[in-house]
């Protein structure tokens, strides 16, 4: 088939898009603080004719940018926050820009700009055809903090959409029909009574004992939950000195499962472990819910549309220098096999049915409207998620090439959906069938702390 208009426009703007992705990579910002990235997106979107609002839904680093009219309304969910401890130069060895600093170890500098390229490409298709359709760019902060899209949804985001589209950088070009876990998070703070641990231990009530007993209870609980449930924690505060019975200790938990119902059930049982530990130690426990998010819900009709576009597009071509760079990174991993491990695993793969253990707040959006999240190759084959290797690739030409192709897949898939009313109908019917009459209930309740600091 002839080259799509959306792909041509993305190629025409490739230098601008890559510069923005590199600027965001060079200036990483943690969730809830993404002021630079937001300003740059605003400037680009307004120059492309989008009506753009920064501070959307009452959130200072959220964006809502709109172009077009009528239906279908298609929303693209962009992200641009980074991770702690993953500062890294574009290098084949671990070499932080700032030791211990922040960096784009999940490729969100690519993720956000890939969505930007997609909306610009789709806009071009709509303009040239005269068809009706509304394109919305949602700038979503703090995905790594897990609850931002929930806060956006609580304040009215996404309900205007007929469909939504997102993607994530990875090490392969492979979508899935499977599910990623939902999550519930909380901090458990125990309060006891201090005393001298040797002279008068009988007078103390150890908050650390309570934390440890809670954690032991959860370890035994693992035997009595379904296999998809994951419960993980760390001790945030365990006292001041070994000879002082600690009157305060705290532990932070994430509880995950493949359904919202199973996640909430397991979390409630973890709460019982905390309450039991407090009772055993004569301490008190204060529970600060951090919020939750839904598991993902891939719409198979939309997945198939994206897969068709993916297979029609030409493969990315890499230089010898890029392949050598990727191979040297792969060699740092114990899974590397000489002559077997490809430098970059860029060939299209069939759609899988595999579930994933990680979580994303895009799952909330996927329970509001029929949605799809693509996965596109932007790193060397063995660059594991949340690693210095991903940071390095995300700032390199390897990451940029994958980002541009991801933008073309999303724009092309969205355009094919607009041109196919039967596919729109089928995607909505599938969504209704899977939801079984249920509606999205936002897990960000009024007791969840507002994330932005003054």
C-alpha cells in the first residue's frame, strides 16, 4: 500500500519530535513536578493548532489539548515523568550524569512525544479528508506514582472519549490481549511506647515488633490467595537505636492482582494483618491509603487494528553503529548468548495472550472507554525495564527511531478506526460485554492525599 499521510507528516516533523524527546531526556522531572516538559508540549501543540489547557482537571502538570469536531472522539494518553536513581549518559556502561540522580529509565520521554507525533499525524489525515473526528492529547503526569490518571478521572477526564490509545516503549514490537495487574497501595504507621530495651523492656511497646509481625502475617497470607496476587513491602522506619524500644515504625505496601475485585480483597486482608499485629503488640496502627488503580483491559478489536498497521509499516533500519551499541549493552546481562541474542529485537511478533505482572494507571482509562496500549521496540533486546540500560537507549537514536514508528502505528490505527464504523461498533460492543454492566468506580477516594506540594 502507498505511504500513509500520517506517516509522511510524522517523518516531516521527525527532527522536531526527536529534539523534544531529547530535551525531556536531558531534563528529567519526577512525577508531579514536570513543569519543563509540560511547557514544551504546550508550545508544540499550540503551534499545531490544538486548543491547549495546562493545569487541566485542577492538576498543575496535566494537559488537555483538543483539535477537530464531532465523533469519534479519540484520546491519546501521554506520559513524561522519570524515575529516581536512574540517571545515565547515552553509554554502553553504567555511567550516571548525576550519581544517584533521576532519569528516564522507563522511556517516558519517548512515550509522551510518541503520542504527540500520533495526534499530529491523525490531525493531518482528518484535515485532508474533511471527515469528522475529535483528537485529544492528554498529558498525564506521574505515571510512576501510579495514581495520576485516577486523579484525572476523578476530576472528569476521559469520559468524553469514544476510544483511547496509548503505548509504551519496550524491547520488542509485540502487543498482547493479556492483562497487567491492578494495584492498591498504603503506608502502615505503628505507634507504641518507648523504653530502655535492656533496663526496663517491660515498659515498652515496640512499633517495630508490630511491623515485623504484620509482615510475617502477610508472608503466611501468600499461601491463601490466588496465584495472580502479588504483595510486596519495605520498612520505611524501624526505630532509632537498638537499645531504644521504638515507639514508631512504618511499612509501605503494594498489593496487586489481575482483577480489581481480587486486588481489593487481598488488600483488605493485608489490613487485617496490620490490625492483628497492633493488637498483639498493644500498639496502634494508622493506615494511609495511597490509592489504587485498575488492571489493564485491552480491547481486542483495537489491538487487531493496531497489529494490522504495525505489519504494514516498514521495519526500522538501524546503522552498524546502533547495532554495535545495543549489542554492547546486551553483553552486560547474564542472559546474553553469543551469536544468538540479537542486538535489537525489532521484528514484528504476533499478538500474545500473556498477562503482565507490572501495573499502569492507564488501566483506569481502559475501564472508562474501549482502549488499547501498544508496545514498541525502543531499546536493546536485554534492556530490562526501570534500568540504566533503558535510560541510555531512551536518549539514543535507537529510542528515537522506535518512538517515531510507534507514533505511526497509533496514528494509522486511529485513522483506520475512524474510517470503519463497523469496527467502532464492534469495539464498543466488546467493551460493553466485558464490563458486564459494571461502571468505572474511581479508586481515588477523598481520603487519598492530594499529590502536589505547594
